[in-house]
């Protein structure tokens, strides 16, 4: 698979040149595999699923600020090249999407914010336990206990635990530091693009009220609360999330090569 601007990505080419590019941005400690195949291979669209710097197969050490992740993604977009896209972000990826819309609005067609919020305060125990190799397993256990709905298949949870345990503690700590410093509570209302907000009904890490706030503040936002799902809603209910994403994308107006917002 390709590597551009030090970012590894998976590309589902449906040869839909007239359709808006879709960029999937995972959350803290994640990889492109946090997006199931139903979303990575969404019919009718060219979809790019990234590994952020320092994650998965990407180069680098990870970043400590949401702004620096934005710069990395823009550098990658320029290298592809992609001028404008829909940014689909989960958790920390949702923070990156919001910041991109705020600071680089000319690069955005729309946003999909999954299990995210306008502010992402992190439990102090997570920050403390990810700062040390010795206590890292406690952080993983804490996160995974809250990341899935009680109805989730235990095998899916086991796989998620195994994948998170492979992450370098320093990368996960940097991600959560970036999340903890992120705050757009007062400025998220300035986002002027169509936005789909998705949240699992049982989400404990970014509760439903976070998504409700986003939907109430962003003028063109729609909210979808998915039952029998929690923070990892796209893995727990992949087809439902894929269908919601597909329906949303069909509402957007996009002209290839255009550098103006409709």
C-alpha cells in the first residue's frame, strides 16, 4: 500500500472522479483498521483511510497537538494531491476534523464526527498510566472497558485490546495529551459545512451529550445516535454507520477542482 508524506494509507478506488474524496481519520492510538471494510470500501466513493504519523505503518513518532496532526494531513493531501475532501474523524480524529474546518476551511467539503466532541478532556488516570511502560496495561484495560457496549461480541473486544497493546506508550500518551488540550467549545459554531454527528448510545468515553452539543452548535449538523454501540460505534455497528455515511455524502454538492464552498 502507498506511503505519501510519511503517511501510510489504504485506498479504495471506485473510479468515481465526480464524487467527493472521503478521508478517514482514526482516533487516539488507532490505525486505519479502526474503520471496518464497509466504510473503507464504501461503494461509489474514493475512500482514503490513514495511519496518522507514528501509528500503524506510518513513519514518525506521533504528534502532541491536534494542530500538528492537521498539518501532517494537509501535507499528505497536497502530496496525493487532494484539494478538498470530506473528513470523517473518530474521537481524536473528530477533533482533527473540526480544527481543519476552523483553520483550513478551503480544504473542506463536509465533516463526519464519530464519537467525538468540541472538547475532549481525558481521565487523569489515562494520562498517568500511558506515561510509563509499567502502567501502560492499566490504561489499555481502563479504555477498553469503556470503549464498547455490553452487547458487543467479546471477540471484537479481544481483538481491539490486542491491537492497542501493540501501540507504543509514548504515542498513545501523546495522543491523549493532544486530546486533553483540545477545546473548541466556543468556536465550533463557526464551522459552516454540512456535518454528520454520530454517537453510540452507550458511549462512556465521549458521552451522547458531547455529540448533542456538536449538533446543536454547528449550524448545518445532523445527529445520529446508534443503539447497541458505544465509543467504537463504527466497529460495533459497521453497516449502520456506513449507511449513514453514504446517505450523508449523497446530500453534498461537489465540483472536482473547485476551490469554492457551495
